[in-house]
C-alpha cells in the first residue's frame, strides 16, 4: 500500500503524520542502494521475498487458509474483504492456526532452526503451562503478528502468484483456490484423526459472537490445543535442509511457483549450473551471461548486475570494517578520522570500494537505471577521493545523507561518532532473493540448486529467515 504523508496543524505547531520516508528508506539500507537492489530481485525472483524460504510453509498456510476461511464464512457470513476492517476480522481466524503450528513444532522439542516466527513468546507460554491469552504475546505483538508472522512473510506470494488464491480482480491473498484446497487435503489426511478439520465442528449451535477477539480459544476448544503427536513429517523444514518435498506436495506447489517459461523457472535452471566453490558474485555473473535472460525484457538491467553487486559488496565490507574499528576504539566521542584512516584493516576495504566504484562509473548504461541515483553518487564520491582519509569521509557522508533506516555513525569535529550500540547496526548485504528462490526450486523438484544455495550463503548474505522476529 502506498505511503502517504500528511501534515496536521495543532495550535501553533505543525506535525507530520504517517511515515514520511518511503519504504525503501525505512528498512536497513546502510548505503541507500535498496531501491536498485529490489529491482534486480524483482527481475530475478518476482513475487518472492526474503521471508519466503520454505515451500512447506506454503502448504501449511494453505491448510490454515482453508480451515479459517470455512470458519470465517460461518462466523462472519462471508461479508466480503473490501475493507481493512473486514480483512482484520478475516485474519483474526487465521492467526491462531499459524501460531498453533509454531506451538506444535516447539512442543516436539526439535525446532532445528525452522522458520517459527513468534517462537520466543510461545516458548515462554509453553514453559508457563500455557497460562494466559494470545499464546503468551502482549496485545500489541499479537496485533502486529499479521505483519511479522508467517502469513505476513508469505502474503506477497499468496497475493501475486496466480493459482494460489482467488478474487474478483486476481489473487486476493485470502480466498482458497483449487490448489490451496488440494494442499489442505494433503495436510488434513496426514494429521492425527483428532486434529483433522471436520465439517461437524461448524455446528449451527455455536454462538459466534462470544468468540470475537477470542478466536484462538475457539480453535483450542475445537481440539487444536491438544498435545498432538505424529506431526513430524508435516513440520516446517529445518534450517540447512533443502531436499525435495514429498511428491504429491511438490507437484501441487510446482505448478504455481514454477510454471512453464516463468522467470522464476528460468532463473532456477540457470542456478542449476553453478559450479562447486562458487560465491554469490559468481551467481550474478552466471545470471547476467545467460542467453535467455539477456534476451528478456530484464536483459539491460541484468547486464549491470555483476558490477552493482561488486560495488554494493565492497561498500558493505567497508562499512563493516569501519564499524568494527569504531567499536574497538575507547576514544570519547568516537575515534578520529586520521587514526581510522591509517589502519590497514580500513584501508584495504576502502581501496576495494574505490576500485569497484571506478568500474561502476565507467559503464555507459547507468542512465537507464531507475532508482540508481544513490549508486552513482556513492561511486562518484569514492572514485574522486584520493587519500584513505578522504575516502573514509566520503563513505561516512554518503551513509549519513543517503542511507536508509537508522544511521550507524556520523562525522563530527574530525571524529566518527557512533550513533548505535555496537550490536545495533543492520549490516545486511544487498541481495536479490536468490537464496529463497534456489531453496523453493530444490524443494519443488525443479532443479538441483544445492551448489547455488551454498554460493548464496558464501558469507551471511540473503540470510534465511529461519528464526524469531527481532
């Protein structure tokens, strides 16, 4: 949804309401390159996100969508989903099922790094003997789970991939399709008998109004609060595991996620050719050289991908080195620029950033890039800085002026002053959803992408979102 800034007059003062910065500036984006990075991601892995890392969760959310849809229709009378309030009521019946799958997995005692958003609160709730409401979450966290939870992570995919959900004007993210119903049946048949969704739980005698704002208690009353055994084969996938899913499940998912000639399928097959020992930059080189991708409408953009990823990687390497040096200093107000610039551990990454900046500036096709202004500004500033001290200042000023999200540090009276706790900087590299795409492709049996998965994680990049929310 587009962000809109409003100004409200109150007394003699003016206040901004609603987020003023666009979305790409409010996320962790140390160098302001997120806008262009997202364009590469949309060209290579459309309709995915960095949270869509496990095809099994698409299956489980299909079960949740179908079951909660039937209950919502009974409780709310299928009143439509045209308003935000209606969608909130719809989600109120879905959220408990997401959290019950998190609960069941934790009860088994082997989370294994699985994608279990909200697990901290659920762990405490289980340890307390399941006392309290909302799976142990405070009201605000429970409300926010629509954005931070599993449905929030996969909602873009459910809304954009044809065949997963229905709607008058295309997929709406809510209404189950034939594929979702089939995935529901796949899960429901494998559940222990007492945990299967059955039509008889929707008996006419239920007073639905009494469950408003207490939907999770209705699900528990219906039997889903049981300490269910025998679910291991249905749990979300463990971290580091990317083997193909069972045949029926992967066949249902493959048709939607990797239809014939779709960009995701093309990219997955290119990633199949990754050599052992490759790094993330090698993936980018391979994709930029592929003849099918070069001939596509994204070809001109992807031609710039290798140079961009080298610029972005060198920039983040320099940022991390500078941040580590700031943290190691005990000087009040931060270390002096001159001291930092004389350290080899700073000079080397700055030199690599200057080299990649000159390569980027030498390209003749940058004017065609949308959202590429920050990359040009960074490269121009770094290429024009002659000494390590000038290079350090150029990087720090660029971060302060063009970075998105919280600033790590700032230049102040010849020093680099930290603005965050040492563990507070979001030092995520710029990546293009290749890890999520490669994992989904492997799980759906589309291509053997094991080498690509290793290459995508050659550092900590595109980190799989397997844990809890921050």
